[in-house]
């Protein structure tokens, strides 16, 4: 895994976590979980 890809993933996840925490709802957490799984699958 490249450092750049790692940084991109960290920034992406941080942005998603902040968004999810900002709008706590079942939909937000479902989307969050889906994106995390997709992100992990890409690596």
C-alpha cells in the first residue's frame, strides 16, 4: 500500500466519520459501514 493511498483513505474515513457524527441517524451509519467495507475491499 502506498503512503499516498493510505493518506487518501485516512482523509476519506475522517471526513465520513465527521459527517456521520454530525448527522447521527440509522441511514448515516449504514452508509458509513458500506463505505468502510468498500474502502477495505479496494485494498
